[in-house]
């Protein structure tokens, strides 16, 4: 079974199997210090013992001045180059816990850019979010949707060259966060270049209207990503894993496939160790989509792989163009058969599991890789679809519903952080 086979990444990091606990916002590290705490350690201890091939942390913000959520783990901007002894120790404890059973753990590094809401970061309520260009979020045409976008996010500040690549700029912030991860003992980092966050904003022509060295062509829009990768490699080691999460939906909507492939080629040539394919933004939150794969595995056929995964078809296109790339696909996988078929099809090398990991933190060990006790027809995890309260249904704003749905799974992580077992009530099928 391919799912249980080891894989070696280009940097030399060996993963014991192909199942990866995907990054999810934990919301366990409130300010003012935003460092990993006992709740972080307790939650990740459950995943550490779950038999995963790789664990990815939730998005760690490279600056506490621009957060995606109030409980994000974040690098303190005033101490990024010299974190306190307490912060260093907290990070080392987190890394050691994640890897106590031998599972390599990767820190996802993120900057929300224009998707940093007002009032939750250490920048003041009226200070603007930042972006490559002053393009506002667009939630929809209704007055309520326009008002929500204006009040929560506003028009972002267009970054200067100095703010991007100067001392203390965005490139530096990603590098310092990677160094902190490296020194803590994590095995690598993943750049969050999807879901409409800052790096994705630079990559997309919809949000990057610049005409300087960081915009105007697919290559120039990717320049910030390439500089970050090179600088992190120089600041850490050749054995330190560097991955990136990229959107597939951009190619399917506004960007041409040629543009996306050109950017992937540049990233690959820069020495990336894996690319994770995902999708969605705050404007089009496909990443927060519902759970449609809740049927019994008794009726599942091998063609399930394409039905289960939201993004496998795009990954297969990438595979044809770049056969040597290590590809991870996240989103929608619920069955052993679907996961195995995705690997056999060549569409991906790694399977990312998000929401099911909040309900079954030991999913690999107990179900998917447990072939001696769990037959194929029962090796699944089907989640109860989120049922929005009637009041939320009255709101036209998509982000309200999807945000409320995410709270359901965030609540599971909170339970884990409190040392409790996840609630089995969210499982439609249990093993």
C-alpha cells in the first residue's frame, strides 16, 4: 500500500508514510506574546502520537502586527531577531512534543496581508492592513457585504519596495520566522502562498497590480516568493525542508494555466522540497467548503479519488509538467481507497488531512494505515455536515457561514488543547 510507504524529500528529510496532518488555525495562542503554550503542546501531543507521516502546524504569522486571528502563534515584531529565552523555550517544547514519536513537523509560515482584520493585531484599530496593491476585498454586491468588507478590512496600504525587501521588511520577517523554527528543532517550514494571504496576493494578477520588480509579469509576481526561499535556505541549512502551499483555483478562474505553470517552474527551480495544492480565499472560501464525502464506503469505487479531493485534477496537470516535484494535495479526502487511488494515479505523493484530524487525531494509526484490523470498506472518516443556525442563513455574507463552520472544527482543537478527547458526535461513520 502506497499510503504506508516512506518517501524522501529533496532535502533528505524522510517521511515514514504519506499521510500529513494539514495546517489548520488553532487559535490557542492569544496575545500579548502569541507564543505556543501548554494548550498548543497538549493538542499537538495527540497528533504526535497518531502515526502521521508529517505534521504541519497551523499558520504561524511572521509578524504580530498583522494577524489572521486573535489566537495565532506569531513572531513578535519588536523581538524577531532576538526572541526572549521564554519564547525560545516555548518553541523548543512545542517542536519536541510534535516530534516525540518520530513524526517530522513543519511550521507553516504566513502573512495575511489584506486579509488581516482590523482590531485583532498589535497595530492599532485604524492602522491599515498591507498588500502588494490597494485592492479591497470584495465579499459581494450587497450593502451588507460591502459594509463588512469596509469595516473589517478596509483598503490595504500598498507596500513600498523597502517594506517588501528592505531591512525588517516582509522577506526578512519570513526569514526570521524560519530561523526561529529551525533553531527550535522543527524539520522545516511551509510558506503559505494560498487562500488569498499575502504571498498569494503577490502571485495573483487580481491583487498584484504593480509594475515594478514585484509585479507586471508572472515571474515578477513570484519574485518575493523566490527571494524568501533563497534567503531561508541561506539562513538555515540544505537539510531544512522548505515547502509552499499554492492555490489551484486561481488557475481555474482568472489566471491562465500558463502563468501558474510558469510560477511553479520558478519555485521548483529555486529548490523547493514540496508543493501543497489547495485553494480558496476569503472572497471565495472554497478552502472552508462543506464535507460532501459522508457516504458509506460500501458504494465507493476507485474513481472516488477524483470525487473526494477538491484539487487532485489540477495536481495531475502539474504532475504532467513537473514529474519530479513532490506534490501534496489537501482537501476532501475521507477514505483509504480514495487516498490510495490518488497516490496510484500519480496526481500526488502526499495526502493532506485537515478537519478529520480534529475528530480523529490518530486517524493514520487507528484507521487508514491499520489494515490488519480495519478493512477497506470501513476505512473512512465521514463528518457530519455543518448545519448553520437560522440566523446565519439570513446573512448574504459567505464568510459568516464559512467562519461559523470553521468554529465547529476549531472547537475540536480547543478540546484537544484542554486535554479532552475530540467529540465523536461530529462523525457520521465511526470505526
